[in-house]
């Protein structure tokens, strides 16, 4: 008597733009996310980067205001991608991940959705800071406007992996309250808030091994053509691997348990 | 003590079972949550999984949904591995708590579920309607009452149009009105022939809504049958009749009743097979005004789930 409806599994493990659209709407509803990822970096830029001396002093092919704008865009992108990745922590705490296991959505597709989301808000954050910058006296060579923005954005993938790793590691409802200060310290150590040569020699050497250093150097390279490019690339690749392996390890544990 | 009464197995048994648990054991470290459960559920049955807290109901439900893997034994749902059945939308569930995000609206939550199952737009409104929450679609989930959230979980569970719907303590924390409305919705839905399994410790729910009641205690099935059968198996029923001049020993021998009590012209016979007792009284004696009463499920529940001296032996 059993007449079964023809049933099939969705394509791509359940990865859909419909889900991304809904998730994006939900993220934008969270005022804290919007303030931290879109407003804060632009405000920092206006505070630290738009005084008269910064506008007149040159940096590479542009001015110091432009240099600080790129640094703040990197900071914004890393805040945005980290909080995008760290969404999994809130969703695990709420039992939502468990609910999703009652759907055809494959865990890998879920991670892919989170990464895409992280990169979308990362892009928005970079665009906002650059838009504010162009309206407030930042000067970059034309090619650097595009290249710096792209690099700041692409390299923030490191922090999407970092966010995921932390999201699986810390089962906390307000994981960003922990990660916010951590990111600020990392950004400082990586030379986003002040150039490394203002640190002592020992600190400057240690700083080169921290995860933000490589991203900052790379993103500013089209402007400055300064520093060791390959060292920066190595830094970004190494930290991406470390955070991705960490995220995979926790992710596997998480899916095996249930 | 294991009592078994599988209603109508012979009559309909041939069809593929909706659920087939075979010797299922689940241990968490030193704790055995499920201790050898074998259970077949046929398509279309409405089954209550009844037992005290910690009896292993939720663990069993988790294994049916592929959220936990059995330590030993096998679990099949419509002949498939549980997670495959879930992914295909053959099975869905209303879980007890959690599983909702506060910053989605009711409608968005259902919409997302529809997207994940690859269902068309129209399925969203339909599920909201059937769960009775179409009017609060724009409300944030975090602002919904416990009952509304539960009906939202129900709407999500309806979306894949499952063959089997599993409800884990679905009305915990609801007020009487909410509970009534929720069961109203489930009942309407089950008329379409959906198989329903619900775990509960509300006896009246099992009594009122289940075709079949499976009592679980300490990870084992202790009784299985219709609510009426289980009540009878657990505690027996009482036949009262008017029979002047009855002789106690005589009636006990002829009817096989466990206890016989005579009060004036009335006899009270307590036993498991009250049909046979009644048949004897009406056919072979001058008994009249016959009544059969059963204890309620609550008493049966207490009898079956109590840690009595017998089980300690």
C-alpha cells in the first residue's frame, strides 16, 4: 500500500543561493555584526588616517591616508570574515546545526555556505572603507585602488578559516566578544595600526610571524612595493593552512560525534 | 517482565516496515541508554513511545534520525539507513528543544527549510497554514511563545512531506491550550495516513492519540500493544456483575479470575482476560448488569515502570 513519492537529493549537497540570500539577510539584521564589520573600520580610518599630515605625507605612489585606508580595509575584512566563520558557534549553541542534520544539507555544503557568506561581508567591508577613503582624501595610484582592495579581500580568507576554527572550538553564544579583542591584538601585532618599525627589534621580528602581518603586507604591496613579498605570501599560506587544518579537525570531530 | 501484544501483525504484516529496530543497544561510556530494543512499526501506525525520564526514548529517537549511531544492532527506516531516509525527506522530526535561530522570522525559517529540501515557494505557505502559524510569519522566532516555536518546528517537519513523522516530547513546556492546539494539528495531519512516532511522558497523550503504545524502561521495551491492551496487560480489568448467591471459590475456578470479591449481590472479578470472564458470566450464570472497567493508563504506567521488588531480583 506504500506509495512513495519520487524523492531525490538536492544538487551540490544542498548548497544554494537561496540559503545564502536568507543567511545574508539574517546577518545584516544583527546590529553588532554591522557595526563591527562595516562601521568600525571606516570610523577607525577617519580617526587615525585623515589628519592633515597624513594627507600630505607620501607613501609609495599615494599618501599616508591611502596607506591607512588599506590597513583599515584589511582590519575590516578580517573582522567580517572571522565573524562570518564564527557564526557556526552560535548555531551549534542554539542546536541549529543539529536541526540542519535533519535536512539533506551536507556538512561540507554548510561550511561552503559559511565561507561564501564570510567572503561576501568581507567584500562589503572593504568596499565601505574604500568608499569612505576616496571621499576623505585617500590617494592611491589607479591600479592600486583595485589591487589593494582585491588583495585585502582575498587574503581575508585566512580569517574566514580562523573564524570557522574558533566557531567549532568555542561553543559560546557570544564568541565574537572573545574574538574581537583577539583580532585587535593580532591587528596591532601585524602592523595594521602602527608600522612595525615603531616596535623594538625583538617585537618587530616576532610580529612578522603573526597571522595579520602577511595579509597587511600583501594588501599594501601594490601601493608600497616595500618589504619581502615572498615572506608575506609564505605567512598568509602558512596561517591559512594552520587555521584550515584546525577547522577541519574540529569539524570532523563535530560531525563524527553526532 | 515483558508483555507483548502486537496488534494485527498477522493481518497486515507483509508490507515493508516503516521502522525496523533489531537488537539495538546504545552505550555512552559505562551508561547503557538503550539495552536491546527490537521494534517494528508498520506504515500508518501512530505509536507512542512512553516511559519515565532517562528510559532511553530520546536516544532511540536520535538513532531513528541518524543523529546517533547504535553501539550494536541495526536501525532501518523504510529499508534505508536513518540518515539517508532523513536526507530524502522520508522522515522528519519535531525535536524537544533548540533547533531554531532567534534572528530568523517564522516564515524565513520555513523558507530556508524549503530551500534545503528543494521544495517550491508554494510549499512554504502551505506548511505555515497546516501548522496554524500563517498569521505570525513575520514574527521573529525569538519573540515566539514556546507553543508557537513548537508549531514552527512542526511546520519545518511537514515541509518534506515525510512518510514518517517523529515527535520527541513535543508538548513539553506548553500550557493546556497550546497542547490541545498542537495535537489538533498533528491529528488532522495524521488522517492523511502518515506514520507517527511520538515520545512522551504525558500518559493522557499516549492514551488519546496513539494506536499503539510502547512502554520503555531502562532502555528496554516492557510492554507493547494498544493503549487498551497495555492497560489490561499491565493491571488487568475488573468485571462487575449482579449475581445473587454467587459462590466465591466456584467462580474463581470457572473464570480464571485473579481475585474474586463478593459484596452483597455484586461480584467483582479482576483478571487479565476479562472477555472470557464476561462470556462465562453471561452464558453460564444468571449474571446481569455487567460492567467492565479498566484502570487508567497512569496506573498501568506506574505498575510497569516502577522499580518493584520483582525487577530487583
